[in-house]
C-alpha cells in the first residue's frame, strides 16, 4: 500500500509527531525536523529523496548541544 497523507492514520501520525517535536523544543532540546534539516542542507533533494532519508533517519533529529 502506498503512503497517503490524506488518510486518518497519516493525519494522526503527523499530529503526534508535531506534539512530540514541540514538547522536545519546549524542553530546550536541540531538535530539527529531518525533512527541513536535509532540505536546507541540499536544495537539490527531491521529495522522494527526503522521504527516503526520513524513513531511514526518523522524523525528528536530536543533536548534541555541544556540536
């Protein structure tokens, strides 16, 4: 089955991801959206490239504050 952002499951997953991300930001953790981080790193990445990276790396990247 192909992924569709329009399904209820996808919408609930995206909402949960945003809640976790916001909680981490409010907790002063150094986090970035995987999609945004890699898109800014290489403007030539396509949506398919970014989706593959996100599938491998996860939705949220957590960085060491010392880096």
